[in-house]
């Protein structure tokens, strides 16, 4: 091989390596650059070093450099292929993760649907709350039962209703009864169903929920309990994640209100004064669910204790007068306490073989039970609600 041919071969080698470096996009081209520099230098000095005694060792150096560099290139090629495979695997894993998120969202939202509406209470089972029942029937039931009237009158029914009042007053039960009344799909949502620790997933959960309910052909009622945990007033210290969640919820509520579907949103809160004004404005109807009055308390005791034998000096009116300020849930727990107290008397009588009936509870025993079960809602809290509702 002549010097001229060797120089030409080295030049072609340089061009080939340069092209290979560009096309393969080698992540670390340091060794290639070194080889290119050496090859160019050798190609430039070979013609004048023709008779140099070190020519043989120089050629050996060239060959060694070429072999080393090409070996490094091969190693980099394998590494690049492995990286590409890793990227493909990462893409597949990312797709699997996204699919897993989507599947989890679907499962979480489907679990909020009450599959058996027969398990929901009847409207007649809800004691008291006369005004609240009438308002909800007018807001939600009448548009479903009489759609032709709303079409003719060009009147839009209320799509978003806010129930507010002290805890334990029957807001959840009332919503379930309304859903059963009109045979509507009933979704019960809490803040934990819509909040995810993964960034961006909470907004997708909210969007998926409204996609799901708006795709239904029949009437659907979405009951969002403790909505204040999602819709509190915004402040400067709030993080971006909470802002995005609120913004997405506002967008989806507006989407529901402008849609032609028969989907209704009922939200409940124990502290309406903490709600963001933007959310309050979205609720076209606000209904106060207060503590049961004397007549309602009397009816509740009659319903809950109708099979419990008590002394003749105990009647529903007396029980009602002794439980002013108690919520419906308080009365339910009191009724259980009274029933179990009567059962303990019956059990003691059976064990002693004195009588098959046992002693009956009188006012004295029941007054002791009442003294141990004060109202869970303070009068100050009630006045705060009354002031807000007025």
C-alpha cells in the first residue's frame, strides 16, 4: 500500500467516522474526536515522513488507534441501542402507568354509584323537613316528572342545589330519597373520591366524573358531601394543586349547567360561610336544613321506638319536649340507648325468672339517659346558621 493510497484511505476513514458520529448521534463523542484529530494529523505528516525510520511504528500506532476507536464506537453503538430499548420500555411503562391511572379512576368513580336504589330511603321515611322536601321536589323532581311544561315555558330547572345546615340533620338521607323518588342514578361523592396524591390526577378524576354522569341518558343525581373541603375560599397561601382542582371543578359545574342532560348536582356543607363566592354563585338554589322542630322530634321518636315497650308515663310528646336542640342523628342514638336500656331490663328479668316481660322504663330512667346524651350541636352554632340563612 503506497503512501498516497494510505493518505487517501485515512482521509476516507476520517470522513466515514465523522459521518457515523453525526448519523448515530453518539452521546459521548470524545474518543471519536480524538481519533479524528489523530487521523488528520497522521494523514498530513505521512508524505513528508516517507523515509522516516519510525514509519513502521507510526503505522502500527495508526492501526492501534483505529482499532481502539472502532471498538469504542461499537461499544457506544450497543449502548445506544440499549438506551433506545430502555426508552421504548419507559414509554411502554408510562403507557401502562397511564392506563392504570385511567382504570383506577374508572373503578373509583363506579364505586360511588349506588347500584341498588332499593337500599335508599323513601321520601315518606324522611321525618319532617317539609320545606326542604318541597324545595327539592320543585328543583329536581318536577323537571323530571313534567319536562313538557319546562320546554313550553322555556324555563331552565335548577341544576345545582346546595344543602347547608348542622351535621346530623338528614341531608344525605334526603338526597337518597329524592333519587329513589325519580328512579335516578345516584352517585355519592366525598372529597376523598376526587383528591389524589399524584400530581394532576385530581383534575382528571373530576373531569372523568362529569364525563361519566353526563354520558348517562336517564336522570342522574350527584351528591357531593362536605363540599367545603373542596371549595373553600381561595387565599394567597394556597398551593397551585388546590387552585387547579377548584378551577377544574368550576369548569365542570359550568359545563353541567349548560348541558342538555338530566344531571343534577346536590352539594352539602356544614359551614357554607367558608365556601368560595365563585362556587356559591354556581348553586342556583340554596336550602337550609335545620334542626327538627317539636313536631318532627315527636314523629321521629314514634317511628324509632314504636316497638319498644315503656311505662305509661312516657309518651312521644314528653320525649320531644325533653330533646329540644337535638339533631335527627342525636335522636336516633338516643332511641337506640332507650331501646337497649329496656332490653337490659328484659334480659335481667329473664335470667331471674321473675317475669317474661320485665320492668318497663319510666321517665326517671329515660331522664338519666337524656342527661348523659346532650345535643351535639351548640346553640351558638345554630344561631350562626340562622343568621347566614337570613
